């Protein structure tokens, strides 16, 4: 069916208001059901045995004693998850990560799993599983892994993207390159050049809810999975592919989700739970502990980045280059490539070159983390931009304004930009009172820009008009940040009824067509488009029903403010029919009233933001306090402004943790030293000021209401904004994230020594 | 005619051409003809490609029309969080 996704100017009644979210009361009273809150009769408890070694060949696994333990109902190893991936490398990586096949590739890699009648029995059974390992040399550091004498993780990896093709395997899986012009000529034309190397440590998304699921395989080949996920349709496909199930026989229901941020975009333990249930013939619950989440789910990359930027005296950049090295865990992906694409995307550059190296290491499989790979690249580039501004003697914002990309700019990753929003966010920062507020002793101010590609995708929704005129809205994108409220506002806007009369739910995989997951900042962007389409289809049905009720041609009926109205003066005596009145008669005018929509919601458009940050650094302890923080970003149209602000604030809060404290710490033995929130410190409320936000609304031309995705971009600028603020506060350039107290003290001591 | 720029990883699969000229009105027609001309591209086209038209990324909407004179890039499908 045709749907015009082009932007049309609207005078909104519901969109842009701030009603309470429908899931709010359940969440604050503890009634909301998360992954671990679902239970089934006869349910077993699963536990996973994990490798204590960073790199080891699995010589032998003997599960006999565990299987013989009273109360144990099933034990699985890789032998119970045969390779059905048919040459699909990405899927094989997911399979091997769920259960190690020939080698344990990192500390925490699953090697076996048990389902038992209770947790105590399951834990006891794990101790009875005998695993013989042949220890192999390991490497966890990105730069060390690239050295010629580094232990090679996978002898089938030969660097792609280089010519000639290498003849020996290495840990460098891929080299990618982007850019245009001649950077050497650009640097030759520069009056000032800044060149520096940066490092960022591996961080976890830190979602509060661990991975959790209940799996139930039935004897007829059907199966159910109740799971915490960002995309239940994707989890269904992953599990069906890995277990050889028919897609239609696996029904996946998404629970409420206590955070995902990219970490719940593919399966981690779910196929194991299904395999256990299939073997035991009973439902199986599998919940990761926090330690397991840190050791064996998907954090972001650790990086090592070199940046060189040259500019004329007037501030115009003449050349820019970055070399970016990203860890991907044991399995190659595209994390460095994303860093290389995004690093200089904010700027209009004549000569630019970025090179990305994807590096495998003995760490957990990297997963997406909110604008994956962009924050680290932005940290390096925006730090260098600040240093360049100091060197030239221009204001940091002015330097960025002078070089900002705009419509018609050839982006550093290739395409020419259409209308984009970096300029307005910078101009808003220039005039924001925060930029001119006085600073106190030991305080510093920093700012930075950020870029992310948003995207849309396959989307499906159902809108049902009930007999009492209330409306049920079923969508297939998991609600990670208030989208049920936003989508209800959209439906209310289109239909012309009250927000309170809409009830939005996330439908399971058996009751709605396929939906891509909630990633790429697409949840509200895509599902709002599908909701608008479904509502308009329902309105067409209601107009037809009104035509029957009035016995006039449907073409003489139009829809306005929640009512069917007869056009022209000849029907002057007909009072408009409300949704409730039409719905009440539906049983006699053709049956239930519904609107359905299936579509590809594409054309999301790229996204930019600018952040301003003030910090205070204690010179004796190296401890940093965030004094003030402002986020400025274009939302296109903020459907529910509170939840847009929430995304801005959440991104900044996660970025603050990443910048100041969060870090995977490995011992020499390759084991993770801090797999818990006590030693891996995410920010708590007392660490954060109220984060100010400024929503810009520059309509997206590819959405009927002008909506843009907003979820990911807010985490791109914080590392750089905070690093610039800290550097300005202490007078030393900070080039290693996180800027934890020991690292700041070390930098101060080094500077004092000269 | 559409001049389409390939990302570096695709170049070796297209007889080392960085840009390719194709007669196509939609993304679907563009990708079909690219696959016919360079069979080695068929694999990536199946599940790794996004198409950028005048700066806007399309990951799925292969019915999207390509305006005359538009700038067209093939880009890897992106991961998101």
C-alpha cells in the first residue's frame, strides 16, 4: 500500500505534550515483568560453565558426573549446538560465542551448561564437569595484538582490505579507508598542526537488567521464548537458525527491558536455554549474574587512535587524518570501520583520510554500544580540535563553526550531505548562557560535537478500534525509552482522540509481522511512521462505516478532529460521528475496525549534537566532579519532549561514566579483574548534576511529522567534551580515557616533572 | 545513468572499479544490474549493502527512486545500538 512519508507541516494537539508513560506505574511499583520475572510450571534453573582462561584449546569435556547428579535434567556442550550456520561468518561468531567449540577465546567464554531442579544443584553440577584445557598464549591489548610477534587468535584470519593479500594470518582482520583530497598537500599548507595519540579503555553498556530468558521446547517441535531483548524478531531468527527450528514454531515474547543500549541486539544465552529445554523436555530459566554480564556479554571496543589536523592561521582546516585501531573481541566485525567513517563527519574538509584496523583479542565479543564506535573517534578528533584552537588562538566553538559541515559538504565517509543540523547545534552552543557562565577555582569548561548515522528498517503495526471507541496499538519494536507513550501520542494525533484512549503494547512474534529491532535510534522514528500509516488506514475504514451509517457516498466524508464529517452543505443536518459512535455500530457495519501497516521506514537521516561541560578537578586526589552539563541536539520533532530529554540526559550520563571511571581491567593472566559494579564504577545520581537539554526541531524531510531518531547521538560528544573540560581545568592534555583519579594524578605529576 | 561509488571492500569484486555507471531508476534495478555485471558482488548485495542517495542512507527500501544526477554510494550496512 502506498504511504507518503514526506514531511508535512502540522499544527499538533497531542504530539509535543508530556503525558505520563503507560508503563511508568508498573515500573516504579515493581509490578513490571522483566526477563527474570516470568515463570512456568516445572521450570528448571540453568547455569553456565565458563572458561577461566583467556585463550585455551578445549581438549576434552566430560559431563558424565554432572549428568549423574540427582536433580540434573540436562547438560549441554557445543556438541548439542551443531554448526548449522552454512558459511555465515557473523552467525557462526554468535554460535561460537554462545558455546565455545574448539577453543575458549576469552575469560568467561561458555563451555558447557546445566539445567537442574534448583540453583544449588545446578551449581554443584557445574563443579562436576571436567574440562581439560591446553593453555594458549593470549593478548588483550589492541596495540600488542597488532605486533608481528603477537599470539595469533585465529589462523584463518588474513587481513582484508590490503593489497597484496597477506600470506600469513594475523589479528588484524580488516583495514578500511575513507576520505578524499590529498592530506599531505593539506598538511603542507597548514600554519599549525596538532598530532597526538589517544587511547580509550573497554567499557560495558552497564544495563541494569542482566540477560535473562525462559525457554520452553515442546515435544511437537514448537517452542516459546520469553526474553529481555532489543529485538524479539531478531532473537527468533537467531535461535531458529542456530537450533534448526522453523521460524513459525518459535514464539518469542519480549519482556520489559532494563536497558540494552546495543548489548541486547543478538543472542548470548538464549540458544543454550532452548537447547537445554529441548534436551530436558521442561522449561528452563537462564539468568546471567552481573559477573557473567561483564565477562561474557558484549562490551564496546578498546581503542588506540592517532589524529593529525592542520589548519591555517585563520582557522580553516587544510588537512585531517586519523588512524583508528579497535578491538572486536575474538570475532571480526566492523567496529573500526564505523570509527573511521564517523571520526571527521562533523566537518567540511578538503583533504581528509581515515584508516581503521579491526583487531581480534582475547576479550569478550564486542557488541554495539549506542552509536557504536563513534564516541571514541569523536574523543580523539574533538580533543585534537580543542588543542588546535588553543594553538591557533581562536575560540573552540568558533573553530568548529568555521569548519562545520553543511548542506552540500562532501562528508569524510563519502556521500555529500543534504540538509543537516550540526551548524544549528553549534550556533545554539555559541549563544547558550552556559558558554559564558563564570568558572570557579580548579574548574574547566569543554565542548565537543558528535555525529551518528541513524537508520530505520522493517516495521509492522496493528491498530484496533475497540467497540467502545478506545484503541489498541500493537507494535513490534521493543520499548526501550518510552516509545509506547510516544506512539500513543502519534495515534491520538492522527485519529483525533485522547491519549488516554490508546493502549499500546509490544506484540510477540506470533501476533505481528516481522520488525527489525530497536537499534540505530529507530524505535520511535520507524514505529511512528507505521503507526501513522495504520491510523490512516483505520480512518479510511471509519469513513466507510460512517458512509454506511449515513447512507451517503464515502467520497463525501472527510476526517477531522476525531470525527467523520459530511462534506458540503447538502448534508447540513448530519452531526459529525465520533470514533466512539462509529465503533459502537461496527458490529452491524462490517465488523471490527482496524488499520494495519507494514513498511520499510527508511530515510532516517544523519544526526548531530553539541555538548558543553564544566568540571572541577581536585588537584590532590585527581577526582573529577561534573559541575554543569548541557546537551544540544536536533530531534526533528520531539514527539514526547520528556523522553527526548531523557535520551539526551541518559547518553550524557553514560558518557560521563565512560569518560571518568569505567574500564575493563585485565590481569597479566588475561582474566577480568573487575566484573562487578563495586569495582567497575558507573555513575550514580550523586555523581551527576541535573543535565540541561536544548531540543532543536529541524524537521526531517523523510518523516510525516519531521521526526528524527535521538537515542544514540547523545553518547558521542561526552568523552571529548569532558576530556576538553578536564584538560582545560588542569592545564594538561588528557589523552587516555577513562580519566580516573590515578590517571589524572599521573598526568599532573608527569607535567610537574616537565 | 547512475554513477555509483563502491566502498573499498567491494572494489576488488568489481574488476577494481571504484565507481561504476549503471542505467537504473531504482535501488532495486541498480543492485540487480550490478550483480549481473559483477557476479562477485551478489553476495555482499544480498545482505551487507546500504545505499546512500544524496546523503540519505537506505538500508531496505529498494523501491526508492534514484533522481537524475543523484550522488549514489554503496555503503556497508551499519550496526546500531
